C-alpha cells in the first residue's frame, strides 16, 4: 500500500529502535576525526543498503548519499548530518569510555553521541521507516553524511554545488525542537609587525604586543551588527603568539586569532574592513598591522582537496516561514504537540546550503549543551522521538511546505 501524504508515519517498533541503537553504538565505537571519516562512511553506507535505500554511494569528496525515490508528488528533501567529531581529550576525564558506546540507565554515552552520530542514526533509520511501510514518500528523500564539518565544512561546500534538493533538514542536536537558523563563524588573524630588539632596550625595539594590547582593549567597545533573530555579532580573542621562543627578546611579530560569531549579511571581507580602522588607530611609531583571512587547505579521506576561507555563513529563516511552520506542524504528531522553535548558538553546515539558495531548517535529538564535553550522551527515549520525527518529516513536510508556499 502506498501511503498518502496525510497518513501517519509508520510506527517505530521496539525491534526497529533496538536496531538503530546498535547502529549508533557501532558509529560511536568507530572514530572519525576530520579527514579520517572513511571507515564510518562505509559503515553508514552499509546500513543504508541493509535498510533498503534505493541508491547509496559516495561523491568525490567522500560524502555519503542515500536516496529513497519518491512518487514525484512533492519537492525533494535532504536530511543531513556530518560524519566527523571533535577530539575526546583525556579518556580519564570521561564518566564512561568515550568510544565505548556504553548504555547505562537508558542513556548511551560517548564522543559523537549527540554531535553528531545520534542524530545521524536517527536520520538514517527515520527515513527508512518509510521503506519499512512498503510505500513511497511523495518526493525524493536524500539522507547524507558530509565530511569535515568540524573544520570548516569541506563536504558541505562541495555538496552545495553538486546536490540541489528543495528542502534541507539539518540534524544537529536541537533537543527535538525546530531550529530556524544560527550565527555564522568567521576566523580572523590580527597581525602586527614591530622591531625586534633585546628586551632591555625598549627604546630601540618597537613592541607589537603593545599594539595588540591596545587593540584588544578597544575591541570591547567596537559596535557590531545586531540581528533581531540571531542576536549580536560577538568577537572573542582565542589564540595569541609571537615570532619568539625567548623571553628576553622584544618580538618582531605578534598576532591574535579572533573567533567571530556573525549574523546574516556579514562575511569575512566586510568584517575585516569594519575592524581595520580600530586596529590602525592603535599602531605605534615603527609598527604596521593588518587583519588576515586565513585560508584552509584541506584534503578529505577520499583524496579530494579544497582551499577555502575561514568563513562559515550565518543562517536564518523567519519564525513564520512556511518551512518552519509546516515542520513544527508535522512534528506535532510524533511529539504530541508542536515543538518550540529557536536558533542554534553554534554554526552548522546548514549555512553553506542556505548560501547556495536552499531552504534549510533543523531538527535532531540530543541536548546540544553537551556537545564537545566529556559528558556527551544521548537519552535513548529522545533518540526514539528523533527517529519518529524524521520519519514524519520525510513523509509529510515537503507536501505541506509546497501547499503552504
């Protein structure tokens, strides 16, 4: 029987949930740092094939792409998460082994449990509920896993140019709430050149740290753009260094890295121009300064190489946008009521898809406040809700969005 777009999404049995949990345990036990996602990519592709996806493959960058063909009655939708995770740090700091995938009291622990392998498993198995029902979704459903999200989004940058679905559902952890955007992230490097000298000869040297100190003090008073939805752009100095390893030398070069969380309409070039006058006003005689936009040179596990600026765009849809309203309406069924709608504090690959003109929303199980911590875990009941939510979105969201647009 082919389900109509108004029928409920297929139920999640205990056996189906157990299968997803076992898959998630395998994912957590398979380390996949940026550039090292090959093994987990094969694991995801194998799971998709076992679940009956119509097409499963990898693109040139090493991204995993699974397809469930639709009936052609609705727009296409892509469910997306990434394959990589951040470093676990010292395993001794964890309450349970970071790569053990252990379950304690209904909670699955480990690096990637919520960022991002829990949401990844929920998407892979959520879309597969449609296959289990024996029918076809109204439109094509893609489920994708991108590489190197944690280091600037090589995989998403490539996919944004090669795969163009009508709707994108980013599965970053959202506590099973709807997300309609996030601030972007831009990295800038402030560089000051002075004159090297013996530290006792301050009259001869021109200390670039003096300029940096003045600039960092002035930076707190710089007026930055504000967005009513995403808040205010913020800038945090994070790394500082000089060209010296000797403590008795006035350095000739000093630099500081700025982590900039941006709002819509900002890019690295415009932010650089905004900050340059403040920096130049802090110069001392004999010094010079500039703000650089770092360029990342990355190579994926598949051998694909890309160079791109440290510029990850912001993403924002209005709260009353048809994609957001209909996603919340669809989720009211499996969740019992319409979920809250908000924005993420952190950047996601969704910014790259949004910049390419796609309509992007977010939904995923897991508490995002646990990301990148030694307490990372996911509650299995919340994982189950995420699976049900993704199944409902795959079945209903594109059709309802098309009717509401």
